[in-house]
C-alpha cells in the first residue's frame, strides 16, 4: 500500500511542480507558494469527511505533541516551497525539481539521528545512489556547471522538505485513530494553517499576488488539486512507512518530471538524464529490498 501511495504522490507532485514552474514566470514567490495550498484545503476537508461518511472510528484527541509537529510541519513546508520556487526562477523546471530531491538522503540522516529510524546497509546504499543520480541530473553539463549558491539553495530546500516529512509522520503517530484517518487529520490541519498564514501575509503585504492568482484561475486550481492529491499520497505513505524509504522511492518523481518536461514543456532529454533514471530505479529497488 505504501508503495502505491508513494508512486501516486510522486506523479502528482511532478505535475504540481510543473504548474508552479509555469506560474513562477508571471507570479511572485509568495503567490506561487499560496497556489499550492489555496484550493487544497477544501479538497482535504472533503476527503476527511468522505472517510468518516464511509466509517467513523471516532474523533481523535489533539494532544500537545500533535499540535507542535503540525505547526512545525506547516511552517517548514511553506519555507521549503518558497525555496523551490526561487530555484525555478534561477534554473529550469527539471533542475529545480531535481535539486529539491536531496531531501531523501537528508531525511535518512535526520531520521536515524533524531527519530529512531533504522536503515539496513542496502537501504543506505539505495539512498546514496538515488541522491547521487538526482544531483547529476540537476546539472546541465556535469557538476561543474552547478554553482555553489544554487547547490546550497537546493540542499536547503531538500532539508526543509525532509523536516516537513519527518514531522508529518510524527504528527500522524500521535493520533489514536487508524490509517488513513490519522494522515487525513494531519493533512487538514497542516494545509489549513498554511492557507491561513499565506492569505494573511499576502493580504497585508502583497495584494498584487492575490490579484495575479485571481487572473489565472485554471493554473492556480490545477496547482492546488495536484498538490492536495500528492499530499494525500505522501501523508498516507509516511503514516505507514518510515520517511527515508518513502522519500527514496519517491525519487521516481524525477522520471515523471522528465516526461512532463519533454512532452509538455518541450525540453530536451540528454543521455546523461536517461542513465540517471536507471540509477534512480535501482536505488528505489535497493531501498524496498533493504
């Protein structure tokens, strides 16, 4: 189940990144970040209500650890998304999305050190192989073409996404309800907090960005839908399996990203990129077997 959910999440996240990349050409960083959450909260709420209509396991108690993890995850994901949009503005779509995938190895390291995650030697090898493949894909003419500031920005983005994922998993484990209800509750609270924070900020500081999103309803809606469906997949998978495994398998998103970049955005695919795709596939298999 976690494998299927991760594949769905990776597919939808690739489309969300593509839509955000298109928005970033005409809308500010704050506006593009809000587009990810704006319509996602109502969809997440409908999803939660749908689950309880099908079966009601009871309303969970929202304890203090849950609140802390949810608040931390909500704020960290906003920060990570901002960094990703900046990457889109500095580089092209595939490179920006690729650099952000450094989160897999960061999640593995942080998970083992701070969250009690255990990885076999094969799992560690898969994480490292996947990370190397992603970084090679993220440079146009090899690693020499990747500037240090851009690499650090990508690492910061990946670290922020990794912390988000780890805190989301911890939040879901704090609730005394079964899967998938725990993941759905976390989803509703995280997206709700993010939407409220960004709407308040842009309403006070940058109303032009709100108007820009209003002028682009189709792309904004598509971004939110893809984001919410991807989050349902990620949150559910991470409530079932440790984050490093989910995020390493999730690197198949790079394959979907290349397809979108080639077929929709009309970018060229290099032989180096195809080789890296094979490495990512090998890394995913190593993690699952490990």
